[in-house]
C-alpha cells in the first residue's frame, strides 16, 4: 500500500511536469489549418483564405471576438468563432502567433 | 499474477500503475520505439500519420495504402461538371516519407487484435502498439438490384470514390445527346458527404445549361427531402436551372438495368441516358476484419470520442467516414478527427490521459455553379456527460451561394491537400 502511494505521488509529479505532449492551444488550433494551411501558411494566391502564422496574439483574439460579435464581416468565421470561448481564443492565438 | 496491460490499466484507473506502464509503453515492451500502424492514406489516415510524427517524433509510424496516388473526392464534382480535370484531383504521396513516415504500398487483409498484428496481401506482418484504421467507406453495390452487372458493363457508376468512375461519368455526360436524361440516385443517411449529391446535381446542371440545354436531371432521393444545405441548393436550382431538375423525395433507386438503361424505384421504371446511382454505404471492410464494425446497425464503428479508440477492441482506433457518429462524414472532419486521435495516441503511449475536452469543427463547401458556392460550418465540442460531441450552436449553412464562397472553396481545397499531403 505504502509503495502504491509513493508511486501515485511520482505519477502525479510526472503528469504535473509535462501535462501534455500537445498543449490544448495547439490541438485546438490544429483544426483551423485545413482552411488556413499547414502551420498557418495559406497559398499565396489572389482570394485565398488568409494566413495566420505569426499574426500578433492580440490581433488574433480581437479578430475572433469581432467575428463572433458580427462587428467584423466574414463569410465563414462567425459560424466557427461562435463555437469557442474567449479562453480558447487566447490559447489558440498564443500558439498561432508563435508560428514562423 | 498474470494480467494484461489493459486489465492492469483498468484496475489501476490510470493512477500509480500508469506511471509504471509509461516507462515501458513509452519505449515499447522490449525497449524499442512504440509502433503505430495507420491503414489507409486518405484524408484521415495520411493526416493522422503526419501528426503522429509531428507530436510523437519518437514513434515509429507505418502507413499502409494500396493506391499510388491520392485522388480527392472533394472537388470531384467539378470534374464531373467539366470545370476541372482528373489531374487537378490527383496528388502524390511523395512528401509523406519526409516526415519519417514509413509508407507500405499494400492492402491489409488480416488483423489479429490479440497478437496486435496486421497482415497485408503481399504477405507482410507488422506488429503494433496502437493501430489506426481509416479505410473510408464500402459502397454497398449489392443492395441495388442489377448494379454489379451494370457496373461491370460500364453502364452505371456511383463515382462515390474518386478515380476511374469519376472520369467515366464525365465521359458519359459528354457523350450524352442534348435532350438526354441524367438519373441520379441518392442513398438514405448516413452516407459520405451529405451535400455531395446535391452539389453534383448543381454542377451537372451547370454543364447541361451551357452545352445541352434541352437535357433533364431526374433525382431519386431515398431521403424524404434534401438532407443538407436545402435553402442553398433550392436557391441555385431555381435561379440558374429552372425546369431542368426533377427532384423526387422518398424515391429510393432499388434497381438498375444496364441493357435497357432503366433505373427502378418501388413505383416506377425510369429511362436514362446516363445512370449515376449511389448505393448505401458502411465502414470499410477493413473495420470488419478487426471486429470493430460494431454499432447497433452493424454498419459503422463505435468509438470513445476522446481517443477514437474502438469500444469493442482495445488498441484499435478508427477515424474518418467509418466512425459511427452524429458528425458529418467529410474530408474536413476526417482530418480533424485524425488530429485528435494522433494527440490522444501520443499521450496514451506515454501513459498519460488524452485531452479531456476536445473540440472539432466541420466545414463543407459546395459549388452551385461555375462562379457561385456556399458552405455549412459547425463546431462540435466533446461533452463528458453525453460522451459525445455536441454542437454549441452558432454554426449553420449559407442560405444562398456567392462568388466569395466559390473562391474560398478553391482555397480550402489547396490548403487541405497541402495539410494532408505536404
Ligand atoms: C462527390 C464527393 C464530394 C465530396 N466533397 C467533399 C467536400 O467538399 N468536403 C469534404 O470535407 N468532404 C467531401 N467529401 C467527403 C470525403 O471524400 C470523405 O469524407 C473523406 O474522403 C473521408 O476520409 P477517410 O480518411 O475516412 O477515407 P478516404 O479518404 O476514402 O481514405 C480511405 C483510404 O483507405 C484505403 N484503404 C481502404 N481499405 C484498405 C485496406 N484494407 N488496406 C489499406 N488501405 C485501405 C483506401 O485506398 C483509401 O485511400 C466528398 C465525397 C464525395 C464522394
């Protein structure tokens, strides 16, 4: 029993040290890339979906909030942004802003 | 005490024991690298293999696929409508090995979930710690009377897997005289790509309008009504193709006769010049080999929606069209499921629990003419109580098409092809 407790503590420490190999922000944002392109790089043709890689974090969050509120016009982003929380905007924006 | 690794995890509930397991699972039982085998390099499988390597660079990933090339179903209706050619849909797998994915050109013919091995037609047997099945659909040509004979004679196609049948259907439409009749049969839900048949009707109508304006389209829908983006397609058919499309709800095509060129319903025999009947579908046969085609209908695979692991067979994950879910069967969805599944496998192999509240989204663009298109877009959030994905609202479909969505549809295709294959 004692041994189990020690192991449990070790296991908890392990989990604490490295909660996930893939952080939530990256996992959430990965599902945006079918439209926005690999690593946030869209094709560079006229009329393409915009690239997201390296955009400023605050700008990304603000854009998503404005899409949801409808104060920024969009074809599809209002429908998508509406499904996420402000906290998730921040997590995704943090990840996307760091993409090179 | 002789208990299996899985029993051990069950009794210990991912607590103390998982730390112990992590030590060996992370490195594989013999101290080797963990092995994941992915079967099927379509939208789901290729994406999953790529992301497994991205998020788990220590994992040995093998991707098994018999085809030389990836031929996309999304956008294949543009080829059928004469707006693109087959080359546009066809992409190589050449970039996948650059991610450290081992590609095996073969078909899986046997799976032993006890020994955790898959065997290919070519006679190779591969062991796995985790197995991902992404075979797409099986088209039940046996459920439409006379289909298989007529198909063998080149008189009817479903073209619900992109490839030779896509090209053949295009050729038949080109050869059809002005004033001819195109009959299309739509299966009952659930089937691959709910808006797909209606997009096909729109783009064939667009072709007829330009090239053979006296022609007619008869739609035999097994469903009572248009099942996806109804306002969008109704708008397009009324605005661009008035009088051309004869839509018949609750009219399943039950048989085809290739020699008389007739499609039958329960009530009628309909004479056709070109026949495109899409039979019902189920999860790919591969899933039956693994014993995971286990939902209440026996057609689809029930999974734990956090990891996409089968509810029937441990260490086997299913993604894409084969999954039993109230989620649309789309390429977009398959790639997103692939990412959630890849992340979960990386965590599980390390002895950790996967992300507990995954969020996925679907978007399907449909073109409605040579210059207009629309979309449907929804977010789905994992709900721990219901153990499934729930739509939080706020999504939906465009009631009409426009040029902007038509342009973004092309960009979507280019970007998702790059995301899956580059
Ligand atoms: C006309 C049409 C239009 C569509 N339009 C859209 C669209 O606009 N947007 C969208 O998102 N979706 C669209 N779809 C849906 C999309 O094609 C599917 O949802 C998607 O392909 C599903 O991905 P998957 O990975 O499950 O299967 P697939 O992409 O079909 O991949 C399955 C792969 O597994 C391989 N395989 C099967 N069995 C074995 C075996 N035993 N061993 C080894 N390999 C095997 C196959 O060769 C294949 O390459 C459309 C579909 C159609 C028919």
